[in-house]
């Protein structure tokens, strides 16, 4: 059954990964237990990557890292047999990205950037042989993730050009989710480096896309950023309006994290306005 339905098991595990990682782990283990019976090296690598992601989401970091390394060795061995195979090259890059994300979650920021750069090196080395959309999609992700590392360290000036490269490359993909996230992050970089009028423009672009796609959680996030930016410019009444709108959206979602940011920001704004 695993042999016949390996791809279906992998697809089902991917669907469950966010909502039910424990069930995804069970499915991924079932596939990996019969790994040598899967049809292609790419399938085997995908199954191992999935198992690693499930281990990571369920908190078993050592197991996740071990599985990622196993996937890396399998992919490299397959590439020796099929040099330059596009699907295997993309898989090899994806594994580096996953290891980078794992190190990021552990705050091993130097190791995280090293893995992202290795993923880019793999893609650049095989640039001409790779499908354009697959290549660009991964480069957008890599640039965005490298920028996120610098953002974590409050190095906004270094993060900004990586976000800008990702945004430029995303235009050909027309991925609205990426577009809104990147515009929001570019806005944060401009806000934190004192270019607040520019920040406002990018936040408003991000908000427009999130309204277009119905991303309510994302709208609340951008509105909190818009409010902070207005407060930094001394426009406290405008800031209050953004925070109140963000709070209403957070409440509609039951998102305590978003509500907490809005409430804390509102308390500071009311204090500044003398509305004790």
C-alpha cells in the first residue's frame, strides 16, 4: 500500500503539518519506514524532509536535524548518479533551507545564514538548467529568510536590500502573499531607520493586498505597524485610529497576541494624548 500510495501519504502529511503535526509525523514515519520502496530519489528525499519538518514542529529538534542530514546524503548520492537533475538540485537547495530554518528557530543565526547562502549557491550553480518559476520562488524565500535573520538582530539596514531583492524577484511570480509580507517587512526596515514617510507607503501597499486577499490577521499586523509609524512621527490621533482598527480585527479573530500589541500601543497613545 505504501508503494502504491506514497505520493498520497506525502500530500496528506503536508496538509496536516500545520493543523495536526502529530498526525503528520505518524504518516511521514509510515512512508519513511518503506523508503527504499518509493519510486524515485526525489520522492525519498521529499518523504525525509517531511519527516524532519514533523519532528521539528513536534519539538524533537535533534531528530529533525538527523533526518535532514539523512535527506542531504541521499540527495547528494542521487546527484552522483544523475548529475544536474533539476528536481534533485531543487531538492538539495530545499534541504539547506529547512536546516537554515531549524537553526533560526534555535537562534543560531550565523549557522542559519550559512545554510541559506548555501541554498543560493546551489541554485546559482545550476541556474541555466532550472525551471524559472521554481528557481525564482526559492530565491525569493532565501532572500526573505536571510533578511529575517538580520531583522531578528535589529540590523534593519542590512535586512532591507535582501527584502528588496525578494520583492523584485517576486514580481514575475505575482505571489500576493509574498508581496504583502515583503512590503510589510520593507516598511519595518524604513520605519526603524527613520524613513517614516517611505515606511507608510509600504505599509499601505501591504494593507491593500491583505484586504484584497482577505487576510484579516495580516491586516491587523500591518495596522499595528502603521500605528507605530504614525506615533513615531508624532501623529498620535492617527496612530490611535490604526491601533483601534487593529484591535477590532484581533478581537474578531480571537488573536490574543495581536490584541496584546494593540492594547499596549493604545495605552501608550492614550497616555500621550492625556486620555488617562
